C-alpha cells in the first residue's frame, strides 16, 4: 500500500457549488474518497476551500505540518493555482508560475521528499469555463496552466499530469467539478498513480 498525500483547494475538498459555505459532495462523490477505494492507496486528503499556492510564512508552516503529520509517504499530489488566478483582477500566469516555483523549491528542500522530485505529482488544474464577460480573460489565461506546470515539472523533475486533458465535467460556475467530474477525476488519478508505481521493465541487454 502506498501512502499518498493530496494537497489542494476546493476541488480536492469536494465543494458543492449548489450549496452554501462549506457544503461538500457526499463521500461517494468526492474524488479523494473514491480513489481510496483502491486498496493499493492509503489516501491522506488536505483540501481547503479558497486555498492558494503557499506564499506566506504561515502557509508554508501549515504545509510543513502536513508533511510532518504524514511522513513517511510515497507521493504528494498538488493541484493548486485556480484561486490564485481567480483572485486577480488582471490574471497573470507568470505570477502563478513564480509562486508554484517557490513552492516546489521549498518542497524539494524537505528531507521527507528529497531533491529529485520523484515524490511529487504536480497537477495542472483544468481551464475555467466561466460564463460571464468579466471572467473571459480568466478563462483565457487559465488555458496556460498546462504548459506552465509542465515546464515547472521538467525543471524540478517531478511527475506531472494535465487535468485539462481528462474531460472533467465542470459545474455551472465554471470552476468546480460536478459529481460526475469527481468520478472521472478519480479514475484518471488511479491510472496515473498506477503508472507511477508500476516498475518500468529493464531493457534487455
């Protein structure tokens, strides 16, 4: 069994946009709980509504607490950045990239992860599908998540997955997963994790 830490925002928390405040989908419709049905995975989920990429000391201290509480683990999966863009009046993917760069450098400096990036899976959030004129620029900039995170993953030699290619069903608000979206996400994640932890056959001499 592999211990896998999930660190994300409301889509990891399982937020249901049809409700109010902290309403979330039931466990049978949240991707971390669906993923944990596979006995190969010991899932430790840390999703929080509104979470951004850590930038301040208190946020890094909380991340450190998660690392200490869960170590040793086999993989930490990170899907953040959506709120960073949404909170900007003029969204700037380079700012998100800088924040993610600092976060990855910080993580790879922790002894429980190491410097090679092999214990990190960086997930690029799916692009927004918000249906209002104000958010048109946010939708456009969010298309850059995949290329931006792929480049960071290559720099730090982490695992990478482009969630925008998974055909996740997005709710009416254009940001959060539907119940079906959570089920699709769980299946795709299960496949990615299986690939990560399946030994690559050595080439024949």
